[in-house]
C-alpha cells in the first residue's frame, strides 16, 4: 500500500513521493512556521536584553517591583526555548524516517558539536564588552547541541521508554531543586551543567555560566522526538490535529490547576494588593533557568496548539512568511544577534554609557518600536538564505543552518 513504510538495507523508506503534495506541505510547513514564529518572538526578547541590559530581570520575574509590560512580554517570549527544543526533537525524528540509524546519529552528533562550537566561539564573544569577560555563556544553542548529542543515543530506546524518560525529567526534575552544591564540591561542575544554574571557574580566569542546565531540556527534546510518529505521511491530518489540540489543551489546563494550588512546580505566586495586573504577572511568572514544570506546561502546550492551528491555515500568507524564518533558523539567530550587538556597540560609542557602564533607553516602548522596525530588514536576507538552502541541496553544510 502507498502508506506503508518498509526497511530496505537498514534504511527507513516511505512513499512520500506518492503522498499528495498538499498533505506533505501542510504537515511540514506548519513546523517551519512554528519555528519561524519562535524566531520572531525571540527578537523581542533580545531587543529587551540589548536596550534594557541595565535592568536586572529576576527569575522568576518580580511582579512587585518590575515593569508589568516587561513581565507580560517575558511570559510571551517564554514560548521560544521550549518550543524550539521540542521542535528539534521532532525534526530529528523526521530526519530519521529517511535515514539509517547510523546516518541520523552522525547528523545529530555533528550538528550538536557545531552548535556547541558556535556558542563558545561566536555567540559568547558577542557579549564581551557588554558584560564582564572572559565569560562563556552556556545558553540555548549550547544546550541544544548537548541535547542533540544525547538524543543520538537515547533515540535507540523503545519509544514508550523514551517518552517515559522525557516525562520524568520534565515533571519531576523540580524535586532536585533543594540540592545545591558549592564551588568546592568535586561534583559541582557536573551538577551545574545538569541542573544548578551557576558559574564554573575555569583556568586562566575564564568563567562558564550555566544559563541553560540541560537535564529538563533533555526531557523536552525527548518528548519532541516521541511525538514524531504523529507527523508521519500516513497519519491523517485531522487525527494529528486532534491529538495536538488534546495535548496542548491538557497541558495548559494542568498548568492552571497546578499554579492555583501553588504547591509544586515552581516558586509560589502571590497577590499584589490593589493591583490585579501585577497579580496576573506574578501568576504567569515562572522560573526559566532551569525551566520549571510550570514554565514548560503552558509553553509546550501553547506550541502544540499552534502546530495544529498553523496546519489548518497552511495556505495563508502568514504561514508562508513565518515558514521563511523557520526555514533558516540558525541563520536568522546568528544574523539578528550580530546586528543587535553592532547596534548596541555603535550607540555606546556615539552616546556613551548612560546607565552605569551600559547604554540603554529609559522607555520600554522603544523596544517595541525597534521590534517593528527590524522585522522586514531581517526577513529579506533570511528569505534569501532559505531559498539558497532549497536550491543548493548539493551543498552539505547548508543543512546545518
């Protein structure tokens, strides 16, 4: 039958060529569109980090003292990292459909190593001169690289075991929060990499900041890989969308119930007397470093709902535009961060520091103005690179970006 998959000399092959083109486009373009949506949201967060770097944002956000608009914006951009890591796992599964286990392993390991190198050798130096150096910021790109390498081994597990492992890591890693090691403990570096956000002192005066401890993120990428079979060509789109809606709605409902109980999954929220907006900000302010269970439930749930919604409107101009950003995510990521660093250092050189050692705006509305102004200029080169990737599939290194 046309929908059957068969193993031929260790390679998983499917009849994608005989699957209606519209079905394949709807199944895959919504993934690119969601990835692009994440990229567009990420720009807002990084603009805040650029022009409001002088304002210390607590984790979770302090609704009593922080600007409510920043707290709400922080919640909105919180969808970025969990959704992107989950999509990385899903993308790895889709890659494995048409490649052998050995080929998939090689791809994950090579791309993981590349991401680690990009974080250490390119992205970290971008921030030198803004924050005390020499610091290696082990952030989301580094974390995804580590998780991809780990997934190269974990994907060999039976799917129920892999999904179970992902659920355990996501749902119960907060039980490890009381474990706090100090710099003099021999296991401190390992624990800081796995679960405790901290600074690791390195030789020659270097410092590594474990902004993204990998343990819960390993659970997220495993769950992303685990839902991969929902996106196989033979799965009916209506069935897939129904599963995504149930998954996303269930996760958001679980978040609301757990958050109201205020007993597990994150630091308690609180009522700000006479200020319902700040109370709301407190309710939606969760711990990101490492991501708590209550941080992951609404963000991953929202991502599942958007996947279903984007597939339903697959023929719209919005999906086409977002898919451009999602078709070249690493290019956009490196491009916009480089542009922001150039803009920041240029402003600092021209006007000098106006908030301690930093330059920044006094009005948060400037962040939104810059956000609107930069979308189109960043879209143009990203669209060019996305077309290049599609046109030059013979250039192997392009697929890593």
